[in-house]
């Protein structure tokens, strides 16, 4: 007999949105989290008076209108809300050949900024970004739920026929397909590439247009808004709402196996030997972890094997969580930066550096007179596996971490002079760190296509070929990003609620 209606493996944002949406509908829900706190890469940790975000601090989904404000809606469903702080500039790009671009919250200001750099492409710039708005407006006109639920599809088609037909047209397209219709300048196309790469980890030619429509427009519509108290507050508030709605979460509960009976998912087994059963099982783990570890190889469906032939693991990150003296930051410094000196190295390990300075928005995250700088750059687990596993200061791994940090800091001093001298705290995380604490194979950021695919047509939805088993998070439609995995959570909960007849 099932103890729960649904068990969710992992408390990343996708898993928590699934859990809270189901609990709000009256389902009996259990979340099993391997770590001490919820959130996964949207979690936090504290050191010497600093509260660091584990991952990025650039948050979409907190708008107050439309339907794409998924974090606002997820929290409201369980009676919660978070105070947020608006960020007026999404990113300050520092790019090759002295190209400096700020992506202002105001759309017209952004167009003026980029057009000033490429005046001969004024018309193409506007046409490209206006087309992104078309996609966004289609999405923002309807509730974003499960595309696997026929009645929802029929209802959406009847209520929003033009939006549905418009989205269907863009579904197989990638950003590069659209950008090259309007833009010829090779450097401007490279700028579009890094606009995509900074959240999709692939260039424009391989980034789905649906996703770009959301990101490139919502930054001007709902905007980038930082949760007061840090990104970790999102998961904390969702857990509060889950428990108020009657759901349950257990920490330090590492699932090692999904239990099958007659080829159907019926429960889970923990590392300590305990078992739990439910009518539906939801994995918020990556697909590699779900169908490589939690499901026995002999039980892996053929479509999952084919999926891994189309998608591969993106790199992980080398992360520097720094506490610095306030005077390190020049007056007028923006919260988010991207630094790249050579276009050819954009996708290389340590090629592009991403920077978040959340204390420019919420000073309470750091001691008085100090700021947090979180810098991270793509990195591969294989680069660290052959190093000494010891924790000795003289170990090869410690020396490698110190050398990597020095390389990143030296490059960052171009935009933050005196950074090294102003350091008050430094903690370096490697792909091994991400694998250990986030439970993600190779510490990967998520799946990326092995080759150019037709937009989002090959991205799997929430149901799997194993009855009773669902996936949620960045390994499902529509992919990476906090708002994207929230979308996945809404869709997963909707599909399960229909299956449970809630």
C-alpha cells in the first residue's frame, strides 16, 4: 500500500515547485533531500559573516504580472511571498576588442546601448529582439502547464489560438536561425552567441528560440529581481509553504534506488536501507543520475538511451566565493558581469567568467564595509580526477585550486583593480564540489545538445517510459535556469494531478 501520493527525489526548485503544487491540490507529498538544506544549486552557505549563494544570483520569475512570473506564482500557491530587490542592469558585458555592453532593464535603453556599438545594424538588432518579444508574448498570454495533458492543449488552443500556433512555429527553431535572418555583422552575431551562452551554455545556433524569447524579453518585462536574504530564501519559503499545505520533507535522506514492481515505479530505497512507497515517483536528479544510478541499467528504457545519444553533459564550474573590501568595487559597478577576452575561447574551460555581486542589491549578506563577489567559469571534472584526493595544504589538488583561483582573480582585476589585495575571504569550489554537494553526475550544469537539434522538439517532458516515474528539472522541457525548472515543476505537478485525478 502506498504511503504517499507522490515522492519527490531532491529539493531543487523544480522538485519543490512540483511538491508544493501537488500539496496545494491536496496530495500527500514527501520530499527526500540528500543534503542538510533545500535548494540544490539555488541553495546557500555561510562563512565568516558572509551568506553566499551556491549558484547564480541572476533571478527571473519574480514579476508581478502576466503568466511567466513562475516563482511568484509558485510561492503564492502555498501562501508564501518574498521581498525582492530590482536589478536595473541584467548584465554588464566585457568582451573582446573593447566591446562593453550593459543590458538595461528598460528595453529601449538596451537597444540604444547595443546599437551604439553596431550602428550599421540598427534595423537588424531591433527586428531580432522584437521577434524574441513575439515568442515571449505568446508564452505570457497563457498558463504554462503540462504539454502532455490533452485537455490543457485543447483548452489553450481554443482560448489562445494565435499564441498556440505562433509557439508551434518557433518550437523547432534555434536562436541562430532567427538572428542570421536579420544580422550580418560577425561580431554582433558573436554577441548574440554569448547572450545565449551565459544561460544555455551553448551558442545561438544550438539554443532553442522558445527559451531565448523568455530570457531576452522577461529581463525587460518582469525584470531581474534578487530575493532579500539571498537566493536560498526561495527554497526555504517553498518548504515552509509545503509543510503548511501538509507536505513533508526529510533531510539527509539520500535515495539510492527507485523501486520497481511489474515494471512500474512504486517507491524508493535510501542509503540507510529505509524504503518509502508512493503512487507516483518524481526524480529531480539529472537524467544521468536517474537512469544511470537510481534505475538499474537493465531497466533503462530505450528512449532514455537515445536521449543520451542526442544530449551530453555540459561542463561544471570552477567557483570562487569571495569576500572583499568595499573599496575594491569602482563606483557605479553593476551586480552581474561577464568577462571574455577571446571569442574563440568562449566555450573553453575557464574561457568565460561569470560574476555576481549580490551585496550591491542586499548589503546585509556581508559584514559592514565588505561585498561578496561570486565568480565562476566552466570547468570539467576530468581536470581534477587525477589530482591527489588528500586535503593537505601541500596536496596537488590544493595547489591546483590555488593556481586556478589566481588565474581567475588576475583576469578579474581588469574590471576590479586591487581585487587580490582587497580579499577578505576566499573559498574555491571545483566540479568535485558540485558533484559532492549537489548530487549531480560530474557536477554538470545540465544537458546540452551534442549537435544542432530542432529547437525544443527533442527535449523530453515529465513522464518517462516507466509507468509511475516522472522527471523534473533541467533534464526536462524547457531546460536550464531557475524560471525554466519552475516551469518544469508546474508542468510535472499538473500532469501528476491529472493522473491522480486530484
